[in-house]
């Protein structure tokens, strides 16, 4: 018994300033004494309550309610503070620890990228609607309401997951673990989850009824194959950083660099890949270079097409993903500097522009431009107009498309490879290919139509007609495996030659079918991607050459694919991996991931340079000496590794194809009226 209570029970009137604890009915005091029974207390409280006026009762009730609300709020914010404290210390520990086996090029923790027009935290919630307009930039149309593919929490989860899987891979080298790994934020990673045999279509969740609904989706954890892509990217980036920082291309063997335009091409091409892969430190460091070192006011000739798809496209997509207006400012600058290219008698642009002097010219030996080049800059210039409100960019490139639409010299929608900047007419008539010099004309017909909300009928007409032209004139089957391939036509003669570049086509056909075009396009895509895969699988190194010739008749001891000595090189090109990505997204058939995985392993086997970087090779037929060429093209980081990473992902919202359209350099730009 509590001593004070015992004293009260025996010593007269109760004192009200202490707590009494009664242990049993027998201890209750008789009538007239202090009655502390529960029933009595309840009755007495109730009586007191009844005696209060209505106003007093209301005031008391209000106070109770107020205290309850305050209690809930302070409990929640304490919880958050506690959580962020815990996370911060985990983050701190992590940044201090080096990832086992993965040596970062620069393990320093860099400051968060600063927006040119506002302070912002790391990778904030991104919404085009919410972004403040940078100075002098007009708002885009209100129908564009696109969110970045993930939110802050999503990216953070990804970083922690990357580390968890890295630890798994490093500790387990070679042998498979039975265990699931749980990251510190609770994302479960099944070590074997992506090595299963082909199964069904990716389960597409129901369309979110609103953007908010989409935001609530759980991020899909990174898997081992994606981690291998991240590792490959970091290895390539290390070479670039150590030996070619700020220059156009890495020469990984001679540990030096080459310049093409002198504009840090690899760095700009790789920006959005770093964002998508979640490589925050690398991104921030590159962003710093763009802010402090990237200057376009240079007396240098650049190729209009290449600088549009790589630089303008790269800056625009990075702007959309990061919300950082620095990239839009740079995009405007280069866009304006490229405009002199359109000052030609026909308005068909010249191939080259001096971005410092504001002059443009065709190549020295001709006044022709390449058809693919003048018709594959539209996605970027149109988007620049939408973002800036300055219609001159879109007007210039739309005029080119309208003009090409009306031209004669096509063969059932197939276009020649050259167009004259004076007359505006096709030249070198009679040669038709889906490879070099014509390829992305076809790709951009479809993609512009999608970008603009599927309203520009001339683009669709030209695309549909061209695919019919391909079927009629260029499709053939090889022997012995009856692989469907796209050959070339020269003055009525069919050639069984196919560039690796043509392997963009299965992906484009699949994208068209996904957007409601002829379902047979998907069938054709399936046949063609098999062929593109065989262009790797039938070769000694498992890597495709630049060009193959298909056998049309079975010959003993011959495969479908023949390679000429001059065509044996591999430049680390993306087209097959690009199409594998589309095919996997739209079918969910895991064989496409497995094929991509084989290709990545072969890149690692034959093109990886131990001191950092990857190199093009001269001979895909000689595994013991593939003859490294000492050059890492910027599209290896801009395209090949990005498409690999996306191919291995099961997250359809990681660059949702109903919201983004990839330019021909794999830079995602928003669809103006998303599906
Ligand atoms: C890239 O620059 C682009 O994909 C372009 O469309 C074709 N050539 C390279 C990659 O192969």
C-alpha cells in the first residue's frame, strides 16, 4: 500500500492534494468519509459537468480538441525529425565508406546543383507546372503537365538500393546468394529476379487517375543487371574524367582525348544518363562544368545535326529531368547559334555552322545536305520553341518537313540520301536505304507525330507510306535461318547489305504499334529484332559489325551473316539495344533482356579498357585480338548504356513512353499532349 493513502484512511478528513490508490473494496471509507471508489468518482465528475453552463462546457470541449490536435502535430513532426536524423547519419556513414570494389573517380561529396533562378534541395519534386519560369522564358502550353519520372524519395531509395546491391555483388563475387537483400529503406532485392526464363508481358498497373496517384507508386528496386550497367557507366566515366575531362571524346588507350567540336560532347551527352542511373555525385560534378566551363561563343564549325541531337537534345532533356534552368539557358544559347544554318536559298539547312561567327556552309565538296540530317533535328527545335515561346525554331524545321513532304523522287515513301540546299531537290536519285544518311528521317516522322499529339497527319502519312515502301522494296529473308532483314536498293538492284544503324527500326515500329498504328508493324518488329540480335550472336566476339551482308541462299558451312573486311568494326553503337528496350517495354518478353545482357557482357569482354573507358574495336571476328581503335564515342554513354539500363528495368515509369519521346540520341523529351 502507498504510505500516504494509508495515513489518509486513518486520520480524519481527506487531503485533496495527494493521490490515493485503493487496492480493494474493503479499504473504502464508510459514509461521510472520503469515498474514492471509481463509480463514485465517475458520478461526481458527471454531476460537476452537468452543473457547468453550456458556454463553460463548450470552452472546455474546445480546449480538449485543441490540445488533441497539437499533440498529433507535434508527434508527427518529431517522428519526421527523428527519421531524417537517422537517415542523415546513415547517409553520412555511406558517403564516408567507399563502395567495395567500385572506386569512384572522385569520391568527394559535391554540393547540390544550384538552379540558376532559385535555390533548391537535392533532386526536388519535379513538375513542369511548378517550375518557376527562368528569366525571359515564356511558359509552355498548359496542356503539358508532365512530372519527372520519380520524386525525391524515389531517387534516394534508388541510391540506397544501388549501394545495397553493390555490397551484395562484391561480397558474393561469383556465387549466387540464396538470401533476399533488404535495403535500409526496406526495398527488397531478389538476387535472382531477372535471370528467369522468358515469361509474360510486363504487368502494367492501371493507369493512374491523376498525377498524384502516380506519385504514390512504390519505386521499383534496382536489380543486378542494372547495377552492372551502373558499374560499366562508372568505369567509362572514370576514363573520361581522368583523361578527357571537358573534351569531346575519350581515347582510353592513349589516355588522352579527341576534339570534334570542342564542346565537351561526351559530358553533355551523358548528363541525362547520369540522372536516370541515379549517379548524383557524377551529375553534380558535370553540372558544375556546364555552369562554369561550357561556352558556345567559339570560332568553331559544328555539324548542325550532330550538335542538335547530342548537345541541344541533351541539354533539353536534362532540363526536363532535373528542372534546372541552367540547362534551358544553355539550350537556348546553342539553339540560337545554330539558326544561321537555315539561311539557304531553299531553306534546307547547311550541314555546318560556325557557332561563334554566326555563319553556315555546306561541306567543301558539295552544296548537298544529307536527308537524315536535315529531317532529324525537328524534335529538338520544336521543343525549344515550346519552351521559349519563340516560334522561329519550330518554323524553320517544320518548313523543312513540309517541303520534303511535297518532293518528288521518293520511291513508295522511301527517300534518297541527299538534298540540295540551293534547289531544295533530292539528288543522287535511285538509291534507297534505311541505314546511314536516311535512317532517322523515318524515325522522326513517327516521333514528331507522337510529340505533337498525333495531329500532324502529313507526318503520319509519310511514315505509313515509307513502311509500306520498306516492305515492298527492301525486305528479304536470309538463308539458312530465314531471318527477315532490310536491304538496300540501288537503281533497281537489291543488295543484301544492312547497316547496324538499321537496327533502330524494330524499336520504331514497336513504338508506332504501341501508339495505335498497324499491329502488323509489331510482327515485323519482332522479326527484325531477332535479326539484329543474330548480327551479334553469329559473330565470334558476340558483337555486331558496322555492316553485314546476308546470304540469300543456303551454302554449306555458311551462316546467315557475312562480314566484309572493311565492315568488321564496332563503334559501341546503341541501335540494337535501343530496339531491345522498346521490345521489352511493349511485350514483357524477358528474352529481350537476356539478349541485351549478353551484349553487355561482350562489351565488357572485348571493349573495356582496364584503366578506364571503353573503346571501339576494329575486328569483331577476332576474339583474341579485336584491335582496339582507342576511341569511346559519346553515344556509348548517351545512348548505349542508357538503353541497357532501361531495358533491364521493370519500371514503366522510368521514362514512361506515353509521356516522353526519345530523340535519336536517346534524350527523352516530353510528349506535348501525353496519352
Ligand atoms: C547516334 O549519334 C545517333 O543514334 C544517330 O541517330 C545515329 N548514329 C549514332 C549512334 O549510332
